C-alpha cells in the first residue's frame, strides 16, 4: 500500500544528475514475502517477491529516499527507509542492504489485516481495480501523470475505492498540491475509516498546511492505532515541535528514530533543534552526525559538517552572541 512521503523539511528536494541505481536486499533471517518500494519525494511505486534465498532486487531507481515495505503472511509487515545514492552504493551503482529482522519489527498481524477489509472495499468493480493496478505499473515507470489519470478514472467508477483515493493523495502531495492531497485523504478515510494509510497521510498533510489542531487529533489517532509505526510517531513529534511542546516532541521523534533510524521524516534534524533550544550543543551535534551517517548524500552535507564543528567548539559567550545578532 502506498503511503505518504511526509518530509516537511525536504518536500520537492530532489538531487540532480539522474543516474540509475539498483537496490539489492538480503533478509536475515531468510524470509519470504511480498515487497513494495515507494518514492518519498517523487511519485514512484514498484513491487516484487522475495526469492527462495531471502533476496530481492529493484532496478532502474533514481537517486533519493524510498520507503520499503516487506509483508510476510505469517509474521506481518515491516517498514524501512532506504537512501539510494552515490555514497550508499558501490562502483556499479548497487545499494547492497542486509535487512535484519526481529520479531518486534513486525506490525499489523495478517489476521488483523484480513479483518479490516470492509464489504464496501470488497465490492470495488474489477474495472476500477484494473485501473489501479495499471496506475501502479505507470508509477514504476515514473509516469505520474498517466497514473493520476488512471486513478481518477478508478474513483469515478468506484467512489468508495479508498486505496485509489489514497494513492491520488500521495501523488498530489508529492507534486505540492496540498489542498487536493487533503481532499483525497479525507475521501479515502471517509470511504474506509479503518484505513491506516489514509489516516496517517491525512495527519501528514495537515501538519504541512499548518492545521495543527486537526493534525494533533489525526496523528494521535495514528500513533494509538500503531504505536510502533515510524511515520505516525514522527508526525506526532513534528506536531508537538511546531506547538513548541519540546518534551513531547522529543519523545515521539526519538521513537521514530529508534524504529527506523534513516526515516524519511528526518527526526534527527528536529531533535537537534530541540537540543539547541535547551543549549545542549553536544547533543545537537550528535543528532546531526547521526543524520549524516544515515544520509551521506545530503546536498548540504559539507555545510552540516561545519555546523557540527562549530557545535563541538567552545560556545560563544553572551556578549559575542549579542554582537552577532
């Protein structure tokens, strides 16, 4: 299922140069399943299966962040952020990743997943489902506009098609059409109130458009629904950060970082600001160093290293700070 690329600090921030990369993943322990890969800041979606050796591959990827989801019918679902770029790949532009899986990494058991499919969603006509499948194929070829048209046709055929509304919202969000994204996510949630994807995505766009009271409600609901979901925790932490409730912001941002250290919401960047507000320069520097370990291709990496060096050095005294202002 496609989910929102919620990157408030980096929406629309791509990298130039467009060489293609391959992602090669090995699961430890070896585990079969269905895998999806979604672009974070630009529309993209692809799926594959884990082979008998516990490996899977995605080819022809553009540089950037991706959300990887592995679903095993017996154990449930696990999500990870993958950073694809020159610094994370070898000379053949292959990103080799070992996905170490613990029981605690899995969320949403298969039994729960089956039980939340409503009769309304099961009644979606095959023609609409075909448009949805073809739209996902278009996204795998980076053809977002064609995918959007197919999804629009799908919801015209079946207005109750929550997954299609959600995917339309993701494309709208990634192309900075935030009002349309909010509309699509609300439609998806109205048609399927049990859709976690629509819920967490609505919470994300509400933060982006600064509707913080509503964002608080939706993101809190998302965390209560899935306490170990990195995106839900990150968005709730972001909401508290914008409301200047730093203790609670830190709690949920740290939870997001613990679940998925490279998460595409970049919790380290906000945590560094929280620590700076408190005057803890060493912790702020630690946050930024952790961020660069996870995202070595960050476009402002050199500037961030200078900031880290400044934070590690002596703090300016009050008179120097006053003069600098």
